[in-house]
């Protein structure tokens, strides 16, 4: 079954309960700034890392896909120390594979979109898409979109919050995994802990806390264990539990900022309900899964439901049949028939320099 916002109490996310999916719509202005910032830092953006890990799911109106390279080229023509080839390579290798490109044709206008259409029609697609996918965070620095009231006034603050949330969720996932294996007394857990110590000391600390906790439980049931050893283990477990609370606090604070950036509520029409279900689904879904999530089988005959849903899905280009009978919102990794793009790898943070795209 595909779960939606209403399937979770208050729609709240916790460190271990990551649903409902965090949806973000990106505008050209924020994306181009983010690409440039990633080049200067020499490491991936929190947006990219968040989309890779599943912390957020990013969407862009189809015109943004074409605008980003154009705006990067404009910046290059302005002069200064700007590596256009590196910026374009980063866009195609890090961002495009993760962003869902969504045609906004035929989507219903919203009051903010109607206002913007009278001033500048170029950004209307972002607002109508936000209206269909709501609640959603609109990430933009464009003045017209900020005036709509649907975009957070400081998107960099939201980006930092995503970074905190992703880090906390990654640490929690590692801790839970190691807890499961440690309780089985597996030697494999020890090896994993050694590996994590090299690659992620924070995750290793949380994993060690779970192992220590399991050892304490073991000692309780084996009184022959030394008393001083038990006390030492308990103190260590207490200290590591305090470290876990710091991580959990960072998650709560980051999630609060994200929630403040989400705008709108899910509309009552079939389009809004279906779009929300499919956008939040972890994988492409079938019509039966959509119907089950919405509970439509209780009100109409199954054949009529399936036929009506089929017509709706095919009426709006935003819905993509990614495989026979399986649907999603938009298309990730879209190249629209263009030649394969050159791959780009950021240089290590120690150098602070971006490498040129290679031919792979």
C-alpha cells in the first residue's frame, strides 16, 4: 500500500519514521547558485546528498531543466573566475540524475499563479506544480516567486536544515543496523564497527552504543561478570546515549525548519490526491496501489475506478509511465534525446578546486 500524509499522525516525521516523503520544487535561481557554491566548496550540496539518501525528493518544472545551463553560460560570459565546463559537468552528473523533470502543461492555475502570470509568465510552472503537489517546499531566490509567499525567504537555511536531518537519519540507520547484528552476537558486527570507525566515526559511536547496551544486558543475566566492568560499560553507554540525544535534537531542529518551508495542503480533487500519492511513493506505483491508498474502492466499482484513473494519468503529462503499468511524477535523469553528457567529479575538499569533466 502507498502511504500518504494522512497515514501518519499529524504528518510528523521522526528520526526513525521518515514518512511522509519530503517534497521540494526547485527553481532555476536556487539551483544555479547551488551549483556554483558546490564548485567553490569542492563537495556535493546538501540538496544532492539529501536526494541521494532519500531525505528529500526534488522536482523541477521542465523549463528549469533547460534554463540552468543557459544561466550558467550567462554567468560565464559575465567574466571572472568561473569554470563553465566544470559547472555544466556538475549539473549533468550530480543534479539531473536526481531531479524529477515535470511538464506542467494543463495543470490548473492557482491564485498565486494567476497573479504571477500577469507580471511574468516564465515562472508560473513552479507555482502550479506546487499547488498540485502541496504540501511542498518551493526552493527559490527569484523575487517573483518569493512575492508569492510560497517560497521560503532564505533557501540556504532550508538547505542547511536538510543537511542536519540527513546526517541524523544516516547515523540512526547505521545504529539500528548494528543493534540488530550486535544482539545476535555476530562477529560480523565487530568488523562493521571497525570499518565504520574509519569512514564515519559518528556512526561508529552510535553503533558502539548499541553494542555496549547489548553487552550490559548480557552481563545482567550473567552475574559472574565483574562488577567494576559493568559499571564502566554503563557509564560508557550513558555517555553515548547523550551523544545520540544531540543527534536527535539536530534532527528535530532541522525538521522544524523544513516544516516551516512547506506550503499548502493537499487539494480535494482527484488530480491533487493522485499526484500527492504518486509523488510520495518510494517507487513507481500501479493504478491498483493508488486506488488502495485513496480508498476509492469503497465508493465506486473497481472497473470504473481503474478506467477513470487511467484517463486522469494520461491526461496530464506530469504523470510518467516509467514501466508498463507503473507510474511516477516526472522523469529523473532526463536527457530528452541529447547526447550522453560528460561525467564530473568534485575535487576533494582539501584542494578546494573543481576537476574538469572526463569523457566517461
